[in-house]
C-alpha cells in the first residue's frame, strides 16, 4: 500500500542547483509590497538602530581590584560588569 510519503517526488540534484538565494534587496522589496497590499504594519525585528551617540570599542588594562569590584557590583545588580564600568566613568566625567 502506497503512503503519501511515497507519492512525494524528491527534487533532483539539477533542480536544487538551479535554485537561487533571494538577496536582501529583493526580500525588502517583496516585504514592502506585501505590507502595502495587505495593509500590514509589522514591528521591526532584531536589534534596534543605534542612536546618535555611538560607542567606540576600546581595549584597556585594569587592576584586578577594580575588575573584581565591577564584577561583584554587576552580579548584585544582575547586569554586565562593562555596564558598571561605563556608568562609573560617565558619573566621573559628569562631575568634571
């Protein structure tokens, strides 16, 4: 007895090789067309865009005492230690 699984034809290797990937531009174009046609207002997905004040990546060496302080405070507040260091530096620069 044949099942539905037996009736499904598997694509050939040639068919799979002819397939193409959709570019980001085409995806954006098709998404916009669908949104306009069906009146969709979908929320933006992913990371929000960065603001005007961008961060600059920096590498620096810290004394172990400072790093252990930042990590302990971060653990108490349930945030990242880099955030603790950034906040401390921002408070210090605001006082200057």
